[in-house]
C-alpha cells in the first residue's frame, strides 16, 4: 500500500468515526425528553415530614421514644434516643391528584398536579458537606465531577454564547464551595459557571470604556498566541485548554450574557409572579426568573441554591426556621412552574426540588430535628415526568425509605436518562478505568416517568 492509499483509507475511517459520533448524538437528542434542567437546591435539609410526607402516627406517639422495632439509627447530633416530634403543620390534599402538601407551601400546592413527589429518597452522608457533595457529584468525598459537568461532557463542545452549566448562588457559596460544581477528573472546561447575586452576575465580563474593540481583539489575539506557545508542549494540560475556551466564551458572552441577565424588560406581572415585589422573596425569586431566562436561551443545566450555608438546618426551632425558608422559596418556585408552563417551556424542562437529606422524626433539644439521610423527599416536575404522582414511601415514623427506595445514584441515572443518556455508557477513562456519573451503581426510576 502506498502512503497516499494509506492516508485515503485512514481518512475514510476517521470520517466514518465522525459520522458514527454524529449519528449517535442525533439518536441521543431524539430520545431525550428533556432539553434543560433547573435544579432547585434547598441547602441544609428540608423536613419531608413537615412538607410532603405526613405521618399521623407521630401524633399518637408524641414525646415517646422511637419504637425499638425501628432500630437505633446513628444520627449526626446523637438524638436517636430523644422523643418523637409530631408535625405542627396542617396537611391537605391538592388538585385532582390529591397530593399531600403542608400549609408551609400553599403556592407550590396549587401546582400539585404537575408534581411527582418522590418520598423514598436516601443517601449515604450524615453531615452537610459530604451530603451536599454527594447530591451534586454522587460521592460524599470531594473530587468527582458534578452531574452538571457530566451533562456538559455528554453534550460535547457545542459553541454557545452562554455557559452550558450555570450555578445561581444565594447569599454565599454552599458548604463545600466550588467542589459542588467542579469537573473533577473531567477536563476543566466542563465545570460550572457561578453567577453571583446582584446586577453583575458575571464578574469582570464587561470591557472597560477606555478599551476599544480593536485593542480588545489585539489583546485576546496576543493571549491566544502565548497560550498556543505554552500548550504546544503540554497537550495534556486541561486547565490551559479550559482557560482558552473560557476566554473565547467570555468574548462571546460580552453581548449575550448582559441581555440574558437583564430582567428590567420583564413585565411587572412577571416580576410579581416570582415575588420580586417582596423583599423576603426578591433574591431567590430573581434567581428563579434568571433560570427561566437562561433555559429560554438554550442553557441545558441551571442549578439554584436556596439557603446556602445550610439555612434549612433546623436543629432547633423547626417552626421558626422552616416558616422563614418556606416563605422565601414558596412563591418563587410556584412562579417558576407557572411561568415555564405558560411559555411552553415545561414540556422541555425538568425542574427538581430538594435538599441533601431530610429531618428525623425524633426531636433534637425541645423543638428541632436532626439530619435524616435514610428517608426524605425530592420532587420533580416537567418534561418526561409522571404528573400528580407520589412515588415510594417512608416507614410510619418517616425515618427510612421502605417502598421503592431511590438512592442519589438513581436520581442521577434518571436525570441523565431524561436527557437522552445511558448512565452506564456515558463514561470517561480515568486512571485506567471507565468512570461513570453514577459510579458503579444507579438505576433509572421508570415508575416516575411518563
């Protein structure tokens, strides 16, 4: 075979590989129920038994020890021996589906027929840092890629004017900080892009007035030349590649991002829908509105934090704590669901609500609840989800998931499935082994799919 013949044959082979990749991507896109994900992360652990999972037996056993038949769980603060604390909330069934929602979430309750309430979630961590990390990355130990990074990796390097994975922060960073949207061992370009509260969500994006367009282009060209010279002998430096792509994205975002985060042209009615007319709901409501604007512009993965710094962590005074946090989140979340539906976006968007774990039925102190990773609630709404459904159960005390348990890996596998990915086939070779978003576990929860 001549050199020319070899190159022609090899070229045809590479072309076939490229075609196969394109066809595979088209097949994934066709199978996807979901185009965008909005993850509403209630950091600190909202109490499922005070919100979506009523337990009347707790009232019968109020103040008594947890029955011996339930075992003695190892809790974060050692409250396993304390008496049982019934919920003081009033639960009602809502919508045609009859889903139970407490009076702490009256606005969300109006959308009961859109929700799939998963009452049987469970996780592995007892503390906030490890549990927030697991809900984001699948592991209680730092170092693995976040789910949003896996989604970016699976979607590939689609050229956009906005990041593919956006994190909308609350008052501060969540516990564990940037590792919660890290790309881990994936190339650094797949990490999340945090947007901060206020009028400048993306810092240092705008070019100073003293720098003209010609000077800006010249500067970027020189930076690219230096990067190329440095990278010529460092092909495996993914951080350099990520920085180059970040510069390129930042240049494109200079026109797209300010428009995307500019809510000044939204109607007064829309702003009121999200609670922007109330100081209590304005901050989180603004982030919910930004999330809608981002998915409207094609951003596939948006994560919003509510209560960063574990503000849902009601070790004491659960009534006061949750009344505050539910007041902050109820109207904005309901407004987001209503707005997405009105604009036809709920048919292509998956909305997820939940924290890193739930709360115990046993009291801590006199009026609080400890961490509960053995049984808690997450709800989903939107594309591909069975509406008006309660899936799975916890035991009579609300301590452990007993029917159709759904682990964090199962949640991740299901989210990826709705995006058109097989979580067992979405792999990245690291240290000689094929790594997966769900490690070596996880199953798609078909019982919640439409």
